[in-house]
C-alpha cells in the first residue's frame, strides 16, 4: 500500500484537528452529535474558504474513513444486548405501528423531497429516511445520491427533532424536559481495554461486509458481527466516549469536504423542506402513539418520544 504524499497527510491531520476543536465547541453549546456536526462544519468551511490552496489531487483517505465507519457499525450492533432482547415481548403490541410509521413516513418524505424539493430519486429516497443517520448517508452514497443534499437533510432532521420535541414535551408535561431542561445523556467511560475489542470487531465486520458484498458493508458488516456477539452475551462491548467522538470527527470531516457548491439558497430551501418533513412525521407519530396507547396501555409520552424521527442517542 502506497502512502499518500506528506502534504496530503498534513492536510488531513489539520482538518481532523480543526474538526475536534469545532466539535468541542459544539458540545459546549449542547448541540446534538457535536463532534460530527462540528467537524462537518469546520471542513465544509475549509472547503469554502481554502479549497484552492489544497494540494493537487487531494481526497480524504477512504480506507482510514472505512475503519471508523466500522467502529460506528460495531457500536450500533453492541446496543442489542440480552437485556434489550428480553424487552421485545413487552413491546410487540407497538411493532405493527412502528412498521406502519416507517413505511408511511418514508413515503411522505420521498414525495416531499421529490415533488417539492425537486431532488433526484436516490437523493429523495435516502434523504427521506426517518432514522438511521449514518446508514442513510452510506446507503445513499452507494446508490448515487447527492451526498451534499443527503447529509444536509439528515442533519437538519435531527436538529429539528431534538429542538422541537423537548419544547413540545415541556408544554405537554408543564415543566422543562430533555434538552429544554439542559440535560444530557452520557454513558460511563469504558476501560481502555475495551478499545481493542471494538476496533477488532470493526475490522472483522468490515472484512465480512466486503467479502459478502453487503450493501454499505463497511457499516452493516460490523453491525451484524457486534450485534450477534452482544445479543448472545458472548462479548460485552463498551466504547469509551472519546472513541465515539473520534469516529464522529473522522466521518464529519470526510462528509464536510463534499459540501463543494453548497449555496445559501440550497441551505435555506433545505431548512424549509426539513420543517415540512419533520412536521408530517411528528403528526403521524403522535397519531400512532395515541392508537398504541389505547390498544396496549403504554405511556403516551414515552410512545411520542419513541416515534420521534430523531436518533437513538439523541431521543434518549
């Protein structure tokens, strides 16, 4: 394997360092996915201001990025623990409603982005996914979607949901909740010994995904490998917070470099489309929450948050 030129390595290191600083700043302001958004913002800004000074032929190292995509996949799979699997019988009553929500919300979003936004079919389809930020971007990238617009719409969806849902729940409950109360969910720091386990699962999963030619194999492979080992209890997988942050910085930096040509008009149009999309999904989610509450007696507020089209970490 030939190493890239020293100038390319230096630029990559500088972009990652800037992304880490921006991520820390975003975290201080309580932004969701701070290191992902912060690094995306900083690298997109670097492209807008300094692209002409980039070394000729520069591109973000894809193999390096692939390792951290695998880390994200392994961490997603690790969430499927025996305890989580044990809860499945209790929530079966809501499963048909979840399937209905995903199908209808995705169809509505596709129509919004295709008809109102004028996006091409792959971009409209993957931008309309009501969840799965990393998965949507990777699958869309493989399908030929416009990664700039896809990334923009997926991030705007999360930002809109994690901003509007706590405000709505605060009004419903009569007191501040979630981000409206200044709360954040942070897991305990895992021992340093768990890092090699996560990296090994990521690399093994990437190999499996590529070998089996799975769609978005660098993500799906590690997800399946880690999920299988975690749900059986064979391996207890914990990722320290700093490893999550590093993975977010790498992925965010790589995505931000693709924002060449993003204009203020495209951004503002995306914000408008995102509000229409999120409003439609939230209306659908609230309606289904009321139906499931009547059918199974589950708490309405928990159901509303569960149907909210944000992310697992953000909605927790």
